[in-house]
C-alpha cells in the first residue's frame, strides 16, 4: 500500500496492490463526527492468475509540476511490470504499457522521482533492472550486484541520482544512477531488507525494515553512510515501515507543513543543516563548510525514540560519485 503524494480530485488516494492481481485506489473522505473512512475510487485488473506485488506513484519528488501526468507502476508474481495512468479529474485508470521484466516474481517496481520516464524493478531472480518506459522492451541496465532476490527500491525524493535498494541477501546498497556498475555504499544488515523509505523532510535519513532483523536507520551525509540506530525484532517479521509525522498529515498538504516549519524557524539556536551531501574542500567556492540553519525541532516532534549514537559501521562514498547539487529538504 502507498499513499499518493498529492491530492487527487480533492482527496488523498491510497493505492493497494492486492492478491487478486489488481491495483485498487481508495480515497480518504471525511465522515460524520470528524472521522475519516476509505472508499473505493478506482480499480484495474493486471493479469489473470497472478498476484499484484507492489506499486509506486510518480509523484514522489517535492516541487513536482502540476501538469505532469499521474502515473502508477506495478509489478506482479509472473515477473511483469504494468505502467498505468490515473485520471486526476475523477476515477479511472488506463494501461500505458505492460512488459516482461523478470523470469521469477517481480517483487518491487519504483519510479525515478526525478525522471518519471525511468522505472526500476527488482525480482526473485536477484536482478536489479532499469527501464525507459518510452521503449520498455529492453532494460537500460541490469545489475547482479545483489546475490538474492531484490525486494525494495526507493529513489530519493530530495537528492537527484540517489537510489537505495535492498535484498534478501541482507544488504542495503546506495547507488548513483549515473553509474550503476558499482554502488556508492554497501551496508550489511541483520535480515532481508523488505522495505526502504527515505525520511520525508530529512534528506540524509534512510529507514529499513529488515524482516527478522528488525528496523535500521542509516544516516547518509558528509559523504559517509552510518548505521545510526537499530531496533532488533523479537519473534516477528518486519515487512513494512514508515516515518512518523507530527500529526495526521494528508498527502497533498505536505507543502503547507513545510511552509509552517520554515515560518516558525526564526530566533532559535542554529543546528547543523542536514540538507546536503557535504563535499571535501577543493578550492575557492567549495561547499565544504557545514551550513547552519535555525530549526524548531518541536515543530515536527520526535521522529523516533532513538539515541543518535552512530556505530562504527560506515561506508565512504567515492568523491567522484558524490552528488554535487544541493537539494533543500524543506523547499516549497
């Protein structure tokens, strides 16, 4: 299940990939006594005799142009990917393209939020693939870097060209999508990585659900990937994970929340700015100095009950592959 990042026809939309082989869209509506309920909005059957395994929305990037089409990429148990376009004025979805991506189950499909013509897929065959949806018959790249099934992929909504992937091989890989031969960092975890999610505001925080290994938080900043916190699992399998927002924030209202945080951030003590991948000093004009920005931590409350004491497990990112652009987390 995934929420659309923007409101559609005045409502928040929840996308569901279900065991009947369908993509179901549910809209969140206000009911009596100031409560909310989910109502069926749209339905699309993928293929007969298959399970719908994943979906992703093309709306993940902050500052997305309003005239861009609203697209959904889904995957199924037969190894196929399905590109759909949702109607923004009302209910309805139409198929744009379907193609065979993997020989076994296609566990996950995800958009590149910065170039939504590009999608990524991971399968039980252990392959990570990239696709151009304008010519979907042939993959743009195929990586065998994971040794087991690839089951989680997420493009960073804050930093262009940054991609995170996870696998049953118990490794989280961080990639620069401009060079997919080798990952920027390889972080082992204690369990298969079933889900990865970047923090909605703090661009350096990556959260992983590691099945029997519990939850893990990575801090990806200052050219180093650090294991920030780990939450072991006790007799459970962690397959889903999400960041806690300060209150009920309906998708489509995140811009208003960013404005509110920015507006109330004056006359407070400065803290290190988490919105950049710091670079080593290379001469005049370098951005090596850490910037400081006043931040009201209470504006969004505690993220998790975590003690931020990075362990000694780090991975340096090669300087030639480090992102060179700055992408503010709280941009409106």
